[in-house]
DNA sequence: GTCTATAAACCGATAGAC
DNA sequence: GTCTATCGGTTTATAGAC
C-alpha cells in the first residue's frame, strides 16, 4: 500500500501552508528556507511550487487570510447595545480571538516588512478597517458622553497595542484563565476611556444650570 | 590626499554598528547580509570582521547596549514622591526615551528570536529588570490604596505594551507633539490603574465604621 | 503529484597581499 | 586597516524523469 508518489493535492496544499505558518512564526520568514518547509511537510523542495508560485505568496496568503478571518469573525459577533458594553465585547473578542491563533498573530505583525509594497498596502487596509470598528465604538461613546477620550484614533491604537501585548506572555495553562485575563484587560480598557463619575456629575450640574 | 586604505579603526567601528542598526531595523537581521552592511559603510565585507567576531555579536551588542541605556537612563531620572507622580514620570520617560530611538526599539523586540540562547537570556533579564521598576511603582500604589490594580505583573505588561505601541505610529512632524502624546498616554495609564473616587470614599467609610 | 538534478546567485567567514 | 580572492555551503526557483 505504501507508496512514495501519488495524488495528494487536496491534502498537501493545506499542509504546506500549515508548515510555513509554524516555521515562519518560530524562526521568521527570512530565516526559513523552502527546503525546511518541504522537509516539515515530507516532500522535496521542488514540489512546493505546485502549491505556491513563490515564497512571498506563501507569506502573503497566510497574512491575508488571517486578517480576513478577524474581520469576518468580528462582523459575525453579536453586538450588545451601548458603547460601554460594546467596548467590553470588543476587548473580550479581540483577546480570545488572538489567543486562539498565536502563530498567525505573531507573523501578522512581525513579517509585514517582508511583504512587497502592494501586498503590504492590502494588508494595511484590512488592519485599518479592523481598527476603525473599535474607533467607531469610542466615537459613539464620546458623543453620548459616556467616554472621555482625548483623541479617538490615538486611543484606538493605544488600546489595541495593550490588548495585543497579551499574546506575548499568555500561556494557556498559566496561573490566569482566559476569561480572567479577558476581564482584567476589559476592565482596564473601560477605566482608561470611561467618563469619570465626578466629571459626569459636574457635566449634569452644568447642564441643569444652563437649563434654568 | 585621497587614499583608499589607511587607519580608521576608531571611525569605522561605530559606522559599522550604525549601518547594522539601520539595516537590521529596515529589513530584519536574517534578511541583511554582511556584504550589505559593508556596502553601507563603504568597505569590503572582509573588513567587517575587524570590528565584530561575527554577525550574531553585531546584533547582540546593539540590543545589549540599548537595554543598558534604558536601565541607566531610568536610574538617572529624578523620581518625584508618591506612586501617582512616579507613574506619570515613568510613562513620560518611557515614551520620550523610546521615541528618540525608534530603530533600537524596533530591533529590540523584533530580533530577539535571532539571538542564541545565552544572549537571549541575558537580554530577557535586563528587560525584566526594567519591567520590575514599573511594577514596583504599581505595588507601592496598591499598598497605599491609591491604585486599584487587579494583578500588578499583568498590569505592568499591559501598560508597557500600550506605551510601546506609540513607536509604531508616531511621526515627529505629525499632528500631535511629543509632550501632547506623553500627556495622553500618561492620563490613560493613570486612569487605568487609579483607585476610583467612589471606591476610595467607600473604603474610607468602611474604615471609619470599623474604627467605631 | 512528486521526484532528482541543477542553474545561478548569494551567504558567512577566512587567507593573504598591500 | 582595508583590499581581493576564495572556500564551502546555502538559497530560490526551474527542468525533466517517472
């Protein structure tokens, strides 16, 4: 039964991509050779070119599909009412989604510079689109007076950077559970942007005085 | 006067390191060849080995010196009294120091994985030492009841990740000045960890009741 | 679909002339 | 201190047998 050659296009294709993902994440795109990827899959280097036109496309496809997954998953997420709850939903979603895909996340911000210009721009647009969905929540909260944010764009980037940081230390069997980590980050994000109660009171006081 | 060879040890050495820094930051350690570095300096590849035993040492020295600079600069920074002011001092210091050295910061977290194990561990210890100086501030604030932090270690990492994020978008001639950016981040960090006023009042209330 | 073999170029590092 | 030349090995990608 065992044979060395045969038709495995539908199986080998995904395996090539999985091996590339693992190796790029572990050693970096530039440091990984096509021969290493082939060895990981169990084929010869030449066979890889049946599944990708070149090494660059292998990287770009991995990054593009990851970003598309993020966008689709967030679009499918059920959104509660009100910016405060939406911010919690976003932070929890972001942390959970990213911790479930450590390798994709890692290469998504480590290997961007190895992309050719056009590929880089395509990825950057998708990333900006995702950031905009958080900024929209902050803007709404700002308009409704429940958030007190100095600059929504800057705050968006600061929050996402903070949330991304979790991927660099979290271990699934560490001392903190996933939901516990979600809660802590979500609380910090909320405290960082929410209108303080004393400011809210002052605002209402002034509004009342103006109404007299 | 012009001659092609001569004694330039004291000049060429730093130029090699500067070229390596620039190229590693721009293209990544693994993607940069010794020949490229030599070309940037204006010497032949062989001449580089007068200034570094090998490529790995070139990277390690850059990273180690950067971390040492961070530690020295923070040690030299004048510290105000009280955790609240110290947190502001730390956030402003961190942002300013890192924005002044974008290339060093970039390679310091992008190229860690290209270090051999011993070199990596040495760097990691220095990084942890720096993190500890922030965690000490949070712990003191927690003990004094002015901070309300769930987990000082996790919060330390979250704050540093947030602050580091600034290096990925800040442009010196952008719409926000450096001191403005410092203020916004410092405010966010403060709000994220400070004991809320209502909680503080409740705490004092309970303390008063217990004293009866 | 996978293999072997190979082209053409590049790599890090060293030797030895000047 | 810098050069040229080179060793021994690697790289991406392709050609052609099976």
